[in-house]
C-alpha cells in the first residue's frame, strides 16, 4: 500500500519480541533554580534543550549513561536534590541501558544523554515547585476530554480543531517541556522559555524538513501527553525507546498507575499557573492505560479515533523512522513489524480496558468523518457529551478549519512495503478491530 497523506494533523502470531541484527541490533552550566527570576528563564531553557551544558554532557565528557552520574549532573545544574517518588529509578535505569546497548550515532548518543539529564532536571524543578506550593495538589481536574486511538488516525488534526474552543485547555508543547513555574513573571508576562522552545523547533525543521509534513508543531501547538509523562522517566517517551530492547519488553510489563498519578500532578501544576475551563488532552499511548487514565481522571470523556490500519501502520512507521534517524540508522524492513506489533498490542489492551468501563464516557470517530466534514464531527462530539456549542465557539472552530486546509504543511508519503510489511499482514493483525468497528477497507 502506497499512500500520500495530506497533513492533518497481543496476538500470539505477531512478530514480538524480536532480536535484531544489523543497524538496529537490539530493537524490540551555572546552577539555575526552578523558582529563579524570569531573567534567567532563557538560559534555563537553552540548557534544558541542550544548547548550553557548561557542566553537562558533551562528546568529550561522556558519562556513559550512568544513572548516578546523570542524576548528579542534574542536581548540579539545578541546585536541587529532591527527585520525588523513588519509582523513577527503575525506568531511568532501563532507559539508560537501552540507549547504551543500542547503536546510537555519536550525535544521537549526545542527544540522548542530554535528554535524560533534561528530564531529571525538570523532575527536580517540578518537585521543588510542589514542595513550595503544596496547595497545587488540591486542584481539581474537572471534566477533561482525552483523544486516543491508533496513531495517524486523525487524532492530531481533531485535537487542534477542538483546541480552538476557548474552553478547551490543551497541553502545549512548550509547557510539556517546562511544566515547572518560573518565578518573577508579572501577570500576563510571557515565559521566556517559550521563545527558546520555538527557536529549538525551528532549528529542528532545518535539520529535518520532511518531519514538518509528518507532524507539524510549534511551541504553542497542542501536543501529546507523552512529552509531559516523560518527566517521570517512564512512558513511551519519543516513540523510539519503546521500539528498542530492553526498554520495549520492560515497558509492556509495567504498572502505569504511579506514572499517571505523577502526570496528574503535573497537569495540576500547569493549571495552577495558567488555568483553563477543562483540560483537552491527547495521546495514542493512553491506550496502554485506559484503566489508569479513568482512575486518575474519574470524569474524563474519551474520544476514540479510527482509520484503516494499513494507513495508520504505514504512516507511523514512517514517522518512527524519521524520529529515529536523528539518533541512529534504522533498517526500515526490520522496524516495520516491531512498530505494527507495538500499536496492535496497545490497541488490544486499550479496548479490553474500555470494555470494563462505562461505555457512555467513550465516543468513536473516524478519519474519514473528519476529512469529509470536520465541523459536523465536532458538533456530534459536543452533542454526545452534553457540551454547549455557542455561536462564538462554532465560529472559532470554523475559522480554524478555514485556516488549516489539508496539506498546508506538505504531504506525507509512505508505503507499507518500505517497512517489510504487506497489506495482508496488517489486515490479518487488525482483523478483530476492523470487524468490531466496521472499518472501511477500500
């Protein structure tokens, strides 16, 4: 199957786990305080994003993915020492092992080491903020709305549309990078870290221009929860780590409840800084933990997006390869079966948990419905969940659709055959899903 996609934004027989050979051998600074003055925010952001690491990681000063060394570096960079609940240590160790045991390029190695240090530094600042402001944990997360489903099924495009409603409070990319507060900002004053994230993203577009057609983003774009969850050192991270051993096998066996508890506290911390009416959130990765998502957010409404799995699998293989290419040189033919299995397993687990939950909290949508009439789809979502849709909100949604035509940021091209997969394999793998939701197969 070869597809050109306009940018919008555990089966026993599946090939998992796999042991790989070839390019992917094991796939399956001055201290700145988290509550420092706003004038220091730009430097904190640059250090956080890896532009400045006077005391951090470099090719010449390689800590070898030693968790203790990286933790010490994060302490030195922030002047803080409380990492919060000890549950972060096991995922940290597994993450470090995975980076160390796979053939990362020299640049990929430095990127990954800096990223781990960034996550540890953010964690320190988050728990310092929660210590100084214990009232944050008392905030209610009322009536959040979450989008999930197979990746590349239209979740991002629908997410961006629903975020045009002023009552929807999306998680923005820069906030996922910096959930901790920066003291010294006057009411309404822009956090300087946001501009640093925008510059960082622009540099990323220059290095990897094709990715903008796959998943265009900016500092203010609504973004997936996985970036916020990564500050627990757990979760699917960049979508690369869960394709590499030993993290891949380890992740599937974990209780994600503690991660979701920390995730909720970070949402509260962001809401305390910039309140909204209700959270609007999104991640295909939520399928791994629908039960924990509902336990953490008891009055959550869940929109489940569907699409022909042949298109989903081919598209997410292409996206994963693009993400991976900045760290290593993956063999696409080996990558494809692993990617398909990961998302097929997440779908099975998510649907099993959904069957145990109250059906009324779920609403199913399709990619084709969104492409055909996004505004009609939005109206049906509001009606199902009993949400008011005023003329003003309707106008905001319409303006978003008009300003964001399909293909605005380029077209994403992909083919299953490029990733060692056939249409027959994908259709067999997802046959129960296709039947259950009457997915149209053209």
